[in-house]
C-alpha cells in the first residue's frame, strides 16, 4: 500500500471513530512520554514480564498517537510522524516476533521519540 492510499484509509477510519473534540495537548504529551519510557524499557529491561508489558504498551501508545494525527493540514508533519510511528511499530513487532536481543533499531526508535518529546515539551499551550 503506498503512502497516499494508507493516509487516505487512515483518515477515513479516523473520521469514523473519533469524536469532534480535539485530543488535548496534555493527553498527547502523556502518550509521548509513555512511549519514550516503554521503548527504553523494551531495549534495556532484562525482566521478561516487564519487556512483555512494555511491548504491549508501546504498540497501544503508537496506535493512539497515530490516531491523534490530523492529516487535513497542508504541511507534511502529520504524514512524517505517521511514517515514524509506523517504522517504530514495525520494528517493535519484529523484535517481539523474533525475540532478538539486537536493540539497535529499538534504540533508534527511542532516540527519535525522545527528540519528539523534547520538541513537544517546548510547545506553549494557549
């Protein structure tokens, strides 16, 4: 599926499932922080149960963040964030399936999300 078709399908599902209320700044902020924490746990924890919980929470949080994106604007920010979240989602699933201990790609996702968190935290809410 190409990016345009994916965005169109995603936007259609989003319009059918979201209420007209905007998802608040604080809710997105909490989700970003949760995603950053869970990606860190996924790559560093030695405890199987903790890693399993981080795996599940990471996927749920990525879905939430993707669902909160607004594609109606003319800029590429939402599309680029969607691609980044999707990259991380795929890498997390691959790690979960393979059960590998190679955390380079998860660390890369963590680094990307940490940069988003830092940028998000500098935004002013009116």
